[in-house]
C-alpha cells in the first residue's frame, strides 16, 4: 500500500501519458475508417471525400496536439503535487480536471467515456469493447463530418450513412438485448427486510427511512433499477425488485445484508503460520483473532472442485481483536481501474489521518489488513507511511468493487436480515399491459395517419423521422440497460409529442415560405433555419428539467427522466437531420412542389384583448384546486400506504377473482393485487395492498365472495412507496429545474418571458391536479409520471410561442400588443395541430387502454388541454403585464439582445 497522495499523482501522470500516446492514433484510425465507408457509399463524390479526409486528418492531428499539451500540463501538475504532501490530492484533482477539459476537444476520449457502459452491454452479447469503441468513433466521426462539410451533396451522403448506421445499431442492440421492464410490467422479487435492534440504537421510522435510502443506492450500484421500497410495520422494509435472475438475486442479497463495517488492523508478524492454527482453535494468541478472506468466485469454484462447501474459507489472517482504526474515520470511497485492476480509493477524515499517519510510520514493512464485516478484503504491505487515504485492491470484478464502494459510502447503523423473499407477478396483469400497449400503438397509428393526410408527402418524411425516433429510444434503453416503467412510458409519449411538434413547427414555417413565393428548395432551407431556434430552445428547456430530475430525484421519477432525456436527443437528431436529408434527396430527384391541407382559418383573433377575463378564470381555478386537492386527498395506496394482506392460496383463487370481488367495495383507492411464490420453495399465495383500516372490510368481502378464511390471512401495514425523502427530492429537483429554466429563458429572451413560462407551468400542474381530483381520479405513481409529462409539454409549448413573439418584436413595426397578437395567431395552427396529434394518442389510450392506463390518459387529456389554453391566454398576457408594470421596452430589449449576437462578429476579419 502506498501513500494516497503519491499514488494519485503518479497514477494521474501515467494515465495521461498513456492517453497522449494513443489518442492521436485512435482518432486517425477512426477518421480513416470513416473515409472508407463514405467513399464506398458515394463513389461519384470521391474527389470531395478525399478533401474531407485530409481535413479530418488535420483535425485529428490538431486534437492529438491538444491532448499532448493537456498531458504535459498534467504531468507538471503531478510533479509539483509530489513535492508537497499537504497539497498532493488537490493538485492531482486539478490535473485530472485539466485532462477532462482537454479531452472534450478530442473525439477519442469523449467517445471512450460515453461508451464505457455500452461496452459492457456489447461484451455480454458477443462484441468486444474495442469493437464498441470503434463504432462509437465512427459515429462521432460521421457526426462531425456532417456538420463541417460545406458541399451539400457530400453532407447529404455522410448524413444518410450516419442515419442508417444509428438505426442499424439501435435495432441490433434492441433485438439482441431487449429492454428491462419495471415491476408493474414483468413482476420480479418481493422481500420483507427486518431491521435488528442494537444496544443504544432503537428502530424508529427515521431508521426505516435511512435503510430505504441506503438500500436504494446499494442495489442501484449493481445496475440501474426501478425499485419499490416502503416502510413495513415498525421494524421492516418492503422491497420489490423487477425481473431479478437467481444470480442477480444472490448479489442483491449479499449487498442488502452487508453492514459495511470497515476496519484497519496491523497483521501479526507470524500470521502466515499462526492464523490457520488460531482459526481451528489449535492455538490462542492473546489480543488477536483469525479472520477469513472474502472468497472470490475462483475460490468458491476451487472449493467445489475439491468437494468442499463453496463458502468454506481457505485463507486466514491473524489481526487484532481491537482494530487500529474503525471505518467511522472514512470520509469517502470511490471506484477506479488501476494497475492492480478494479480498485477502491478511500479518503480519511482529519481524525483518521491523525491515526493512520503514525500507525503506518511505525509499522513499515508489515501488513495492514483491510477488514469488511469481519472478512479480510486485502492485506497489503505498508511500503511507506500515508495518512490522507489509501487504495483497496483485491480480486474484484467491476461490479463487486462498485458494490463495495456503495456499501462503504452508505454504512448501515443497524444490521438487517431478509425475513423472506418471493417471486411476484406484475402489479399490472399481462392482459392489462397488452391492452395498454395495443391501445398506445393504435393511438400512434391514428396520429401518423392524420399527419400523412394533413401534410401529404411531407407527412411521409415526418413518419420516417418518428419511426426512427422510436427505434433510437428503444435501442438506447437496451444499450444502457435502463428499466422501462409506466412513468418511463409516459416519458416516451411526451417525446413522441415533442417530435411531432418539431415536424409541425417546421412544416408550418414551410407553408409560410411557400406562400411567400419561394422555390421549394429555398422554402425548405428557410423553414429549417427559422424553426431551428424554436426547436432548440423548447427542447433545451425540457431537457434541463429532465436532467435535474435524473440527478436529484429518485425512484420512478428517475425512470421518467431517463426516457425523456433519450427521447429529446433522438427527436433533435431525427427532426433536424434525418427529415432534412429526406427533403434534400427528394428535391434533387423528383420533388418539385408541396401541398398541405389547411383547416385553421387565417383570421386574426384578439387573444390579448381577452386577457383580463382569462386571468380571472385561471386564478379562480388555481385557488379552487389548491383547496380541493388537500381536502379530498386523491392519493392511492402507492403514495399513501395502507394495509397489506397476505392470503394463502386455495382452489380456484386467482388474482382476477380477488380484483373482481373487491371492485364492489368502496375502499377509497384501487387495491393492488399480486400473486407470489417463495424463492426456493413451493406454494402460491397473494399479496393485496389496500388503504389504511380497510383490511377487515377486505377480509369480509373475500370471505363472502370467494370463501377465503380470515384466519388464513396475515395483515400488516405498508408505508408509502414514495417516502418523504423521495417526495422532497422530486420537489427540490423540479424547483431547481424551474430556477435554471428561468435563468436560461431570461438569457435567451427576457425576464418577462421567463416569468410567463414559469407561471404557465405551475398554472397547468395545479389546475390539472384539481380537475382530475374533482373527476374522482386516484393519484398514483403513473399519475406522477403524467404530471411530469404535462410540465415538459407546458414548457415546450410556451417556448415555441415565445420564440415567434421574439422574432415578431425584432422584425415588425407597430404596437407591442398588436405584434404579440399577430404572433399568437401565426403559431395558432401549430399549437392546435400539436395538441390535436398528442390528444389523439391519449384519447385512444383512455378509451381502449384498460383501467391500468385510464388514470394516466385522463390526466394527460386534462393537462394537454389546459397547457394549450395557457400558452395563449396565460403565458403571453403575463409577459405583456410584466413589461408594462416594470416599464420594460420589450422591442428594445429584444433588439439589443439580437444586436449583441452580431456585434462580436463585426470586428472579425
């Protein structure tokens, strides 16, 4: 073991020197490969291709020089760090940051980081990490080539190859790996975890929440999963994990029960000879104990081959009974891959450093055992003193090392044990899931038919983009092994709506340009150019919300954020690149004219003249909603918690029978019914979750309808699956997202626009919650996904309108109110068409998606309708009201902002 500071500096230097030697070669190889592919696809453009290859090679050389410069800077920083022990960690960190900044300018390092997780998936289906890395380089090379190409035909060829390769890869990964489904879609494993009391630490509700938080982090360290965690009784935790295999279940069990008690102890000088004797009770050494090493998979296999039990210890170390330092002095732990393989970097607190410094100075040349839960992780020799931290190395796999980091970062104050574990059915039955899927496909098909009928040939191009969008979403979910849940499906529906909106926005611009007398090619170019800023601004604001939710929220909200992030990126790629490529090929070969339907009249409506009436109506609905929701409390079992009944199976008892029996009883919320089978056992029983204090009513109804004996029913309490910590985290995430959006819109537009967007968003969410509550809809986990979808839809819709208002203020003369009215009318067709296409999907889902999707669909119907209203009658009037109240000259502010974008270029040669 070496001093952390010295090791960090040396490792930083070695890693960056290696990067500097190889990065240039990798980029040049990728550029060469890209040139070959493009040349094969477009032989007639060979001369142009050779020119671009030269440009790419020059870019690669320049990128390599940047990496070398970053490497030199890092090496110097590392050398400086070695000279000063107290500043070593800080210098190494700065050096690493410098490398990261330099790497941003290089294709090789960027793709390496972005494809690390993809490499693991690819290896599991037969692709090497080198192949995956090469594919990533080729894609990035094509993407850069597309944007730097000046010749239109060459860009079209490169872009077409890029689109085909992306589609092929996403299809390949989806077909070979599939998408993991959430607990409600495929079932999984259910566990009852008991928290043990220890002297001085009673089990309280705070203890339960601490265990829930830790288990969520530990299990997710083994792979991104959508877990269901809730308090159970007074000393338990209810856990459900989707689709866990027996191997995954074993790893989870080990991670769950690990207390993560870390200790450090100097090893006895004669441990090699005495440890086995002490372990077998043949010898006693006062003050010392023999502890076994953690068994690796190879050790376990060796035991099996020798005819021994797999978990039989085969190596021991003799360590002090009272350790030299406890894990309480560990400040943080992190995973890294070093010269010794998968390893863990541990940093000590100030008190820990004060203990470890003298300890390592006095015991140089001896072994220091690193002990986790009374098992030796490793026992390296102390080569030189260290104080601030150390590296833990051993025969770890990447998953084992990450799981160990998760345990060290999240130690349990109370030990826990798994009381029982069962395989469970989906919370939504197979029939319900299939019904929802078929209804969703039907709704999407009707929407696409409408697009085809309305935009004719342009609708075919939009259809190509939307289908590729869906392929990319599911390919990315498979590639990165994200779990698909019902809120995740909500995110996909939102991204489809966003993608349709981008096409509608472009086509409505195209209609205007063609009406102005431009040629078809000039009109297409102008339409994409003018729609670009609106599409980018709308998607960036939605993306900001999704990213904040992903990093700050937990549970199902994180699943929604993942699919939304993937969907937005896919939408931008298909709408701005793929559809434009299709138009390019069409106009060059056969397309000479375009025609569209037009069902929206050209009348100019005085929307802002009705602002006072509309604002009074909105304020009234907001106040009413803020009263109704707390009073009626529409939360279902998932959000409120309740009673859990475990029913022993009997002849003829089925999940459907229980659901049908309870459908006649007013329980105050929809019951959740799942059948279960013990892991490693036999038999079948049912888990029924209902609101608080309704267990006796349920027992009586089941006894009357199905003959279920109440004595064969076990009743316990289960808390909310969305605990206080999750609600607080999600609320904070949404507020942080709003603040960032406020800043972004203020920067891109003006504060008045930012205020209008935020007010419209809260307006939509509050009134939607109030209306759905009045309609008797239950607020469940998927309803939360629907509300988040409405938030994204509201921001997207409002920003598109504001972009046209900004353009009008910058280009037209007249009264500000009249210009805003003109712009609202100019975007009216786009607003109505986008809302209509989205509503088609959710209305079909509401009518034919079954009870499992009805709440979700109804919430979206209400939210989309209110969002359409607010983008016209709330957001824009707020902008006008604030501008007049604050004395802001909106036209002057917009013109100044536009001028500031031009001035920096004025002085360039």
